[in-house]
C-alpha cells in the first residue's frame, strides 16, 4: 500500500475538514490561523487610506482594529494552550513555520493604531514587535539554510517573516515618526523581497502545483509589491508619485493580472481557513490603490475610492461570514492528532482539506520522487509508485 493511501486512512481518524467535531475534541490551531487577525488589520488599514479621500470617520477602522486585536488575543491563547512541544514542532515545520511571524506583524499594525491614542505606548510596542518579527525571520532564515529544506514545501508564505515584516515595520515606524528605523526596515523588506522573490516565484513556476490546501497562499504574491508601495508613500510623505512609486506600481499591476488568471483555479477550491490568506494581500493592494487615487486625484477619484473600499469590505466580509458558518457547523478546524509529528513528517502545513497527515504525505512523496519515477516514467511527485 502506498504511503499516501496509508496517510489518507490515518486522516480519516483525525477529523478532517468537513467532518463535524464534538465539544470535548481537542482542536488543532495552526499558526496560519493568525492570518484571520492579519486580514482584519489589513482591512482597517484600507479604511484608514480611504478616509484620506472620502473623509470617512475613523470610528470604522478603529472598530475593525479592535476586532482584530480581540481575534489575535483569542487565537494566541488557543495556540499557546497547545503547549511548547507543539509550538516547537510548528517552528520546525517548513510549511507552517513562516506563519509564526504573523502575530508579531499584526501586533505591529495594531500598535501603530494605538499610537493615535497614546503615542509613547504605540511607538514602544511597534519597536518591540518589529524586533520580535526580525528575530523570528532571522531564526527561520538560519534554519532554512542549515536544514534540509525541500523545495516542494516552499510557498509564498515565506515572504511573511522578513519581507512583510520589514515593510510593515517601515509603514508603522513612519506612522509613529521613527523615520530612521523606518528606512532601515524598508531596506530589510525590499532586499528580502528581491532575494526571496526569485526562489518563491521560481518554485511556483517550475515545480508541481501547490496542493489545494495551500493554493490560497498564492495570493500572497501580491503582498510584497503592495506593501512596498504603501511603505514608500509612508516614507516620502507628501512628495506624490516618484519614479520608485511608479516602478513598484507597475510590478503590482502585473501581480494583480496574475491573480485574475488564477481566479479559475481558486474557484475550484472548497472553503477552508486557508482562504484568509486572500484577505491581507488584497486589502493591502487596495490600500496601495487608494494611496495612488489620493495622490493623483484622477477624474472620478471619489467613485474609484468608494468602489475599491466597498469591494474589499464585501470580499473580507463574505469570508468572515463563511467562517462563522463553518464554525457553527463544526467544520472550521480539524481535531488534533494524539502525538506530535516527527521533524521530517512535520510538513503537514496547512492541511485544511483532509488532515495534517495527507499534506505531510504530499511533501514526503514530493521529496522521495523528485527524480523521474522508475515505474511510470513520470517526473515529480505525481507518480503512482506503490
């Protein structure tokens, strides 16, 4: 019997996606679920950007920020309750590990929002959470270099610790008037984007398609350019459109067109918690678009701004409603396995579809059959070896 079949049979006993769980069941809370709070914080950022053109009350983004903070706190408690052994296993997991930086990135954004109430507290917290983000990015970078990282496990989430962390740091540090540190964070984010971009995009183009459970993270390809654009506008303040802003905007348009082509792929996916990967990336892209609209003020600018903020709000709202429905039906989370996976089997990642074991089997199979299959002659992990 093949390893994938064995893992699928194990999966049936773990309470996969779509299977109801009972109240006493111990639920698995992967670090990727922090994308919910990050997506909400991204929506609040978009509303702040819309306010510059539309004059919308700050109460709207403030309320969304409060909701994001509550979600972050709840998820943090649920995740910590799983114990240090589970957290260490996630840190060694090449699929889940990049998402460990998400709580600190979200906290940076919320700290910048807090600065409107208390500048000192907001400034201190932004610096603290930026330091945590950079520490996580450095540790993971060293781990990826020192370890035996399988190329098949690389995905756009790898942008989160250093690229998103650095660029969000540049934005939030600018908001709390720490411009020297903001410039340093901008350099960290941009250089990490240049170095990681070729690796991640090369993996998406030249290696087999990500499993369905991970395909939503492809939307994160939009985030680096969008964050770079917003960060640049934050750094240059009122200078308007510069050549650098135009260059970043051009690349963002290309990434947006790629996302349009991928709609046909996304439509085939059934809803999973992984859909929250769309929210932050698209919210920041809308934020960048709103910054452009505000600075260039084209004919019909008000209508464009209304359409943009309405579209992203409805989109994230629809995902939130679908999430609440899944929670009510007991279909949002999987039940945790009794034991922790071994280090090489820890590539279970975002196994929202069937189980953690099924996705682990995918990456193990991809590693073991990176060369041409001796039986079927098929290259890659799609062979059918027993």
